[in-house]
C-alpha cells in the first residue's frame, strides 16, 4: 500500500495522466502523450520526456555509480538553495494525500 501511495502522490505532477490529444491522426487520443514524439530525441515521447524531468534528469547508472550519486547530491543541494523549505510552508501543512493532489493542480 505504501508503494502505491508513493507512486500515486509522485505521479500527481504528471498532467499527461489525465489528458489526451485528439487529432485526425489520433481520433481515439494519443495515449496520454505516448504517441506524441519529441523531435530530435531518440525514442522519446512527450509522456517519457515529462516523466524524466523535461530533460533535466540524467539516465543514471544502475546500480548508481559514485559519479551518479555525486551528481544527484549536487542537484539536490542546488534545488535546496533555489527552493528553500520556507517557500513551502503551506504545502508542508498538508497531510492528506487527496489534499496534496488537489493543491498540486
């Protein structure tokens, strides 16, 4: 149950989970961006591009290498400077998963 909760809350940022693009080419929808190819990218769709941080998240080695770990730490430190905890006082008061999802939209 915890794994599902983390997954659902984590996916709340993904607007492509609740929308479809209907065109002549895709009269039944573009499968939430899965059929919307990103030009210039290998095998990338709009959905995948969004899930991977709009190009800001690297493909890290699995298992994580020391350089990947260092890169993640550097990014996290930069985000904490750019977006300090005090900016999120209202969000930090939310404890109900449904409220968190509503607030995100």
